[in-house]
């Protein structure tokens, strides 16, 4: 398939140019909205060209930096390339890049960590300033100028709508078979003009398969042929498998108790090895014909679709290993019937999450004995990645589950602590905690009742005595017994880790 | 108006009995769902009779306690009476009673502090166990057995639906003119059977004016004639007026910048003196014909309806001073055209809050320099009241505003601290902070940018140098510069207060 097959809108042919030429159209200080969600569908060429331009100009003393807005995380050739030349002044709404992370934690890059469902509307509301340029990867352009989205949708609809100028990357690496897999809903609006989102089932299509785009705003069309980041995930380790087993036991228990229907409810699953282990566990279990309504489809979700454990899956991105991507392209007609890719304002919309009653399963960094969860910060100060969509899902889900191994850093860190060093999900939003040790069901429990469950079921046995001891002393010494804390000790486990490299030695 | 006029369903006449007789129908260990929201519409007679029964039985060694579920806070003759006899084992989802608070903080009563929009659905989902008895105050019973709600709706629809037996209190103190003011929506369901809630405007009626009730479940009808709690609020003090002035300036600024329509967006307002000052300030301002979509209508809202500043108001309760209640009853036809009272699952529903784009204005106990808000805990351990609906509103609003005077306890406490001692609203959910000192607009800012704004604009000048000093030293000494904290000092202001009675002396 040639570039001409992919760019069928005639007026764009004269705007086909190199990445360097396109990058030259991005002014210093611009707010740039780039496509990309979990290493899928991000622009592959313009960011590198922009980085080279920034490096050259900054060497000449021009102080060239941009505000970089995306869907979520991208890849080294976008976040990494721009961060390495000190080209990002402000980053939002999510990142997971080592160079970005280092710069944020060195105080050299500003980072605004947002709920992923909030981003598009904040731009529409004018809360983040004007969007100057959109750089959006697509799989093709129709004869009428509409765009075939690539492997992620993210905030692309909003970037295309709101940007003053648009740079398109047309990546012929993407399968032409992606066409028809997307569902772009154009019924959103600003208050007071909003109406109900007409979706009641995860697989429902409520929009159109293409992105609209004002062709007059398109200043450059850059051809590329490069794969997505396509990370391979490790096979589930023993801890992940145990976490998955506890969770599957629990889901079956809930079905028996009549608190979940036999076909469960739509599944939301975070990314990473634990999530993949849970999915693998589901595939061996009694459930069939389930639905996923989530952010990202990884290898595990595809396996579940093939086996029939999942009947359908809705997401905003497909982020696969190279092997899974081969299978995805080979059977794309099969997957297109079962997968819907949507804007992240829809995949993460509180209205839909609450209405459809999701089972939200997300990873975390640490939880405290009262059920507060830290998803973002290391030792209270350093960012890891960001909150992503976990808040959208946890607050509004039917069931809100958070998972982690009980230990980190080779056993130096207990992931169950007296008080978390940063709170992303409050005690009011966390129903189920799972570690390889067990599962704590916190529904309907007071803080001290939760503490007993969490310590006994989720904490590693090495740290249980110290947690029990903390709780017992707090129950004697705290100024109140609702959530008893000893303020001079509450963060001492983190302090000890910072000082000695280990939380042990209590 | 006689009792017979109020209880028009013939089969109920034989079930009219005294509060003592009705209280005898509540078994030990029962989960009891009582009406009541912010001191409005709570049962007035059965709780006291139940308290007397519990006291008697416990004196005989029976260990009689109940689980008490309500809409929100009630009054001394409900929460207070039952707590004083040690009759409450577990309380949810909100309380503000001094006796309850003391027992919770002494570790003698379990308290489950829930988002108010979550309560009804948790009961439907079976997450809190079975509801044994409902005790619901109403204004009257129709000939067909349907109920005219009283001054609050709260969770009454759910209590009546879910309870195995029902005790009605028919309170002839409520104006018969309440009939027609309520809108009870019966379109909610459990997933996967949920559909969009068909509301796009705050004043819209989507249900019916009466509560349905299976008459066979009604075991007792208790006549009462007693007023609601009806607290009088103090006239706004200077601090409240300054907070209101900052907020009104900001709203006008947002209208000028095109980020708010000239008629604003629906207002949600917490309860208390600051909220009343904001409303009073609005009444002197340039806005007319506004809408409120909130939990509770207090005196201030009525004044705004009378002046035309507010065109309509939606809530789940009307909680007035005795003087305002007189006016309310005198002009009830005027108010009935402008006020809609709904179940709290609708007044606080994320779907509707997000769709209609509310301006959410809530009080807080403290905020930290990074914009995390504590709404519930004193010094990290002791409960004050509860999160109430603030999380429902803040996470989903168009604008999320939190307000407090910069000082508390006669200046011994700074309400802006290095790190809050408990988090109810995370940095991701807080856009605007206001104290009498000024207003910090946190939209689109990174944590350290937020800190500069919050310290300079919101902290009291007495504490600004110490906050600047903390931030400066954290920027040198923290393990990461995204949210720089010194873990051994982060809670030291609270520790100092516990030790010395003051945060001063840094």
C-alpha cells in the first residue's frame, strides 16, 4: 500500500513534507498536543525532528521549549527525545518516560498530573490555555479529508478541534484494517449544552469511525513507516499469579453471593504484569463472554478475545508486544468485530463507568493500613508516572480494586505502610486491596476495622508485627480513635528507607 | 389539619401507634435506615423511644445496639439520643453530632464515612448487608398509600424499597404545601440495567412527587408534631465576607475571560457560615436568574430565590432557621414553583454534576501547599463530621472550589500546612482555594507552582515565612522535586499543635 493510497485527500498532497520541514512550523513556547497513549499511535518522526531543532536553537541561546500535551504515555522517540534536549517546559497529563521522570524529579520540568477523563474538557473550557499545534499520527486520510485513526485515539479529537494548526503523520506501518475499528463520539459539548451520552453497553458504537479535521488547518503531512513502541511483557511471576488467584476467588465468591451477575460486569484493567496475570487467570476460569471497558488493550486482552472469555473490548489504545501485533494484524477482521477504540474522554468517562458498573482493577505503589492508596509518588516527593485513569475508574466503578505485591525493592519496602506518603485514592474510594498474601474486602468497614483486615490479609508477614504494633500504640496514643495515627511515626517507615535504603529495622 | 387528613390510606389507621410501641418492633442488632439530611426530615419520636428501650434493655445486660444509616446528619434527638445510651454500633454515611463524634473518637462507635452519592447504590448492591427496618418521616400518606415526603428526601426511596419493615412518622408540623415540591426518580437500577438519567437542567423534573411504599411492609405509623432542628446561622463575619468577595471577583473574572457563561453554571454550595456569606455576596452582585443544584437549601438560598438572583434551586433537603421556616411556609406556593427536592443519589450524582457543569463551593478543614484538602479529620486521627457530598461535587464539577479562613482556634492553627494530616480531596481534584487572604487558581499548575500561589495568596501572613522556608528547604533536601517534602517535618505543624496547643513557634 503506497502513501497515495493512504492520503486520498488531494489538497494534502502539496503539504506532504519531511519531518524537519514540519517541525520548523512549531514555534517556541507553543502548546503542542501530540497523539499517543501507552506507547501506541504517537507521532514517530516530527518529535525527533523537533528535538533536533530545539537542540540547535538552544545551543544558539534561543531558550526553545514547548508545553507538551498528550493522551497518556508515549515512547522514547517522543517524550525521551524532547526531554533529552531540555525541550519540554510543561508536560501533561501523564508520562512514564525515564528521562522525563528524571527531569521532573530534578525540578527541571513542570508536570501537571491530571485525571485522564478531565484533559479534553479542561482544554475545551480554556483552563489550560490555547492549543497552538496538534501533531497527530493517523493510519490514513479519506478522499473527503476525514482521518482514519491509528492504534490510539486518546485526545486526538480534541487536539484536532482545538489546535490552530495541525501536523499529520501518516504511518503506513499501521494496518489498513484498522479502518472501522474506531468510534469517535462528537456529541460532547461544554456545559450548559451537555446531554446524556447515549451508551448503555461497553461495545456500543455511538459515533463515527473517523476523526473530523478542518483541512485548512493542516499545515504539514509527514509520511512515516515505523512501529509503535510495542513492549514485551514478562510472563506473570509467582506474586502476580497469586494476586490474580485471590482476585478470581473473590469474583466467584461475589457471584455466588449474588453481588455480581454470572457474566460479571465490564472489566477495567490497568496495564503491566499484574494486570496481565489477572487476565491470564480469568482465561483459565469459569467466566465466558465477558466485556472489557478499559483504557488499553494489551496482549492479555487479545488472548481473552480469541478464547471467547471476552466477547468484546472497548479501549482508547491497543498496545501490544511485537508478536501480539503480528497476530492482531493477521486477524484484524476478527478483532475489528470485537474491539472498539474511543476517545479517552469516553473510555474514562465517569458517567459511563458508573452507569455500566465497571469492575476496576488497578495497580498501586503503596496502601496504608486505613485503605488510602498512593499511585504516583515515591517516598512522598518523587513522581513515578501519574494517576492516569485510575481515579476516573476507582471513584465511579461498581467495584474498585487495587493490587500490588506486598514487598518492593527486593523486600526493602513494605507496600503496606502506616500512612501513605501521598494520597491519590482516598479511603472513600478503595474497596478491595490485593497482594500476593491475600485480599482485604473493605466495604462497609470503619478505618480501624479496615486496618485489621489489611494488616492481616495484605501485609507481608515480615512487616505484620510492626504494623500491628503501630496500630496498637496509635490506639492508645492518638488524639482520636477514628483513624488513629501517631504523627511523629506515621511517615517514619519512608524516612527510614530514605536514610538507610530499607524500611526494615523497625 | 388533622392526622386523618394526613393519613388518608385507610389500612394504615389500624397501624397508628405510639413511638414506644413502634420502637419495640426494632430488633437488637438491626440495620436501621432512618430519614434525615442536615437536620431536616428526620424522625422525631421513634429514635427517643428506641433510645429509652435500648437503655432499659442494656441496663438488664442485653447489649442492644443498632447499625444506623441515614441520609446525612440528623439532630440531637436522633443521633444524640441513640449515642447517649451507647445504642449505635455502626454509623454511616455522615454525622455531625457531638455525642456521636465523641464516641467515634473514643473508639466506641464504628463510623463508615461514605461519599453521599454512593450510599443508595451500595445498599442496592448488597455491599452493606441487609436493611432490616426503615424509620422515615413523611408529611402525609395519600389514599393509595404513596407518601408525601417531608423536608428532606435523602435515601428515603432506598430505605423504603430495601427495608423488610417500615415505620412511618407522619409529622403534621410540615406544611401540607410541601406536596408537589419533590421529584422522586424511579429510573435507577443496578448494572448492567442502568440507563442515562434523563436530566439536562437543574430544575428539570424527571420523576414523581411521591415516594412509593409497599403498604404491607408498614408495621407502624407514628403521629408527631415537632419542628426540624432549624439552627440559626450567625451573620457572616468579616472573614467569610472576604472569602465571598474573592470568590465573586473570580467568578466575574471568569465570565469576562469567556470561561463561564454570563449566567454562570449551576451552583453547589456547602453548608455553614462561609457558604451563607458567599450566597449573600452573590445577592449583591451582578448575577441574576442563576440556578442552584446542591444538597441543602439554607436561609441564604431562599433569600436569593426571593430576590431573583436565583431562578431555581434543586436539593435533597431544606434546612432553615425558625424565621426562614416561617417565611418558607408562608410563601410555599412561591417556593414550590422554584424548588425541587430529590433523592441524594440524584442531587449528588456524578453523571449529572459533570453534565450540568456545576460550580462546586465547599468548606474544608485544611489544605496543604500542594493543594491536597482535608475535609474530615482533626490532626490526622479524630473525625470532625465526614466527607459528605464534597467528593461527589469536587471531582465532577466544572469548577471545584474549597474555602476556609486561613487561621483556626484563635490563630493557633494555620489552615494552610506543609502536608495535610488526612486527604479527602487530592491534588487532582482541587482547582481553586480561597481564604480571607485571597484566592489561588491552581488550574494547569504543577505542584511547586501551586505551592507558590497557595502560600502567597491563601496562607495567613503570620505563617507565610515558615511555609516559604519549608518549601525552600524541601526544594533542596527532598528525594524528588515534583512534590518536594521533608518527611520528618511534613506533619510537624500538627505534632506541635498536639504537643503545645499551637502550630506557632516554628
